[in-house]
């Protein structure tokens, strides 16, 4: 991880711990568990296309089990993304390996927008930093909460 990317991730993780006392699950977040039943390509295809935003992570949005999963949850939270499906790969070893094979991406977390694989924590963080995430969310009909925050600052 590059220096600035690492510092940003650390800041997000620190920020996430500070606000987590109220719980991370907002309205609409579905900690979907693993669902059981193996991890065939057809099943994974259905899972990633079922919701506009899908995240495979270690743990749950309200209790991530690794720093990278926590960072992804916090980035989504910063943007006000409340309606997404989250699958805990720690509940199902077949799902954990299956999603890696499905995306041809070796790590967890993994983020899908509108059925398309975006990447992991580093990619989502980079998209957050350069503004691409706001644009991608807009394509999904999701208005980033950061736009409201920016507009509020501009009017001061």
C-alpha cells in the first residue's frame, strides 16, 4: 500500500472505531450471511446481481473482522450507502474461496456495483479519494452523502 493510501486507510479505520458505538448497520444494510449451499459460479452470479451494491467481507458491517473490511464499510458509510448486501465469508469457507475464484481476485473484501466487480479495499479507497466512487454511485441512482456535505460547505 502506498504512503498516502496507507495513511488514508489508517485515518478511515481510526474514524470508524470512533463512530462505531452506535453500530454500523444503517437502515437497509443486509448482513446476508453466507446463505449456505456452496459457492457455484451460478450462485455467486445471482448474489452479485441481486442488489446494486454487494460486499463480501470478513465479518459483518456492524462487526468487521479485519481492518480492510472495516475500511470498506466505513467508505460506504461516508458516502451514505445504506442499502447493500453484505456476505460474511468467515461463515462459509466455500463462499470465501468461491468468490475469489469467481472474481479472479485473491483477497477479501470484494465490492460489486450493479453486478460488476469493482475490487477490494485499496481500489474502493482510491475511488473514494479521486471522486470516482461518487460518479459510480450516481450511475446506480445513489446520491453520495459527500455531495451534500460539500454543498453545505460551499454555502457557508
